[in-house]
C-alpha cells in the first residue's frame, strides 16, 4: 500500500495525463472567476 501512495505523489511527470489536463482546466476556470470577481468589485464600487 505504501508504494502505490508514494508513486502517485512522486511528481507531476507521474500524473495521469487526463488528470493533469483536468487540473489545468479547473485552474483556468478558477483564475477566470477570480478575474470576474475583481472586475465586478472594481466596476461596481458604491459611490459615496
């Protein structure tokens, strides 16, 4: 059991390509959502 858990955490080179692609896509989605949130805050700041 130890060898399988350590091999999965060996590094990015050992990661399943489909899993790596999924992580990249989700990271891009997160960055986009963060950008939208920042732009929304910037554009909709209440005027005093």
